[in-house]
C-alpha cells in the first residue's frame, strides 16, 4: 500500500499529462494493487452485507481521469483512489454504501448516502424527522462513537427547508433535527492514518469500522424499502 501512497503523493506534485505518461507503468502497478485490495474489500463487506456480493472492482472504483471540460481546475488526474461498494450498482448506486478513499494524509472511510437526487433527499429528510429518536440512539452507541460523531457537514443549507415541520419535537432534540435536515447528503466518515493503511491489519480495521457504520446504513437504506427504488446516478 505504501507504493500507492507514494505514487499519489508524486502525482499531486506533478499533475500533468507528461509526468503521468512517463510514469504510466507505475500507475498500472498501483491500480492493479488497488483492484486487488478492492476485490478483498468487497468480499469481506459481502459477509456483512450479502447484497454487495456479485459487485466487482470495476463496478465500484472511480477512474483516475478528471472531466475538466466545465471546471476551472484543469488538473487532468484525480489525486486519490476511491472505491464505493453499495447495493444496486456500486459507485452508480444511490444506496448507502462503504466508501474507501486513499490519498496521502487524507485517507478516510465514509458510509451513508452521498449527493442523493432531490426526490431521494426529500424522503431521507422526512424519515429522519419522523424517526429522530432512532437516529439519536444509533449515534449514541459506543461502537458508532468510536469512529464517528454525526452526519458530515460538508454541504448544508443555510436555512431549514420550508416544507418540513418540526412541530412536536422538543428542545434539545429540535435543534439537532433542524441541523440534520439542512444536510444535502447523509454521510458519516472517519480519517485513517497512512501508517494504518500500510499495516497488515488494515482490512480488519476497515471491517471494524464498517460494522460500526452498518446500523446507520441500514436506517438510510430502509428508505428504499419504504418508497421504492430511485434512479442511479
């Protein structure tokens, strides 16, 4: 795994087509290594989540090439490797899944639903308002608190959506629920040290984190049982 982090570190310092072309064999070795890691990751997760069985690394790994057509950032390559096993399509799925991100100094594990479509986001907010006590219980568990704190706050509205009523929810629960439904995604994440990524026990550590995240994923994925499927990304 150290070779992957070394490659990504050098790529971040030399994100040009010329450098990448000159180091294409190094990239291919690292990509092959990451595919093998992802294959093992999916297999181990499938023991926890049988719906993930049958997914392949190709279903779950993002390409390294960036689409720069409409971006002010013209760097041609992503400076990270990422894999997202999730039911019903891997990286194209809207279901809650188990994301692994490798980037020197910024490696992380994340679970939950990232960038849901508007119709899915609306029903996720509805479920959280209706079942806020269950969400609080999940976040209060020792195994959850070992790795996570709350839903991530990367993307949030400044004001509470107008079509949601918090009547009947008393303080202090009301304030927390109000913050939750400002989210534009429902993910939980924890950073992983580079030295842990390179440890022989890395996969066991990932599975321990995934087990802590599973109850929250189950809660979010219940939305699909309640409302039916939503389109893939």
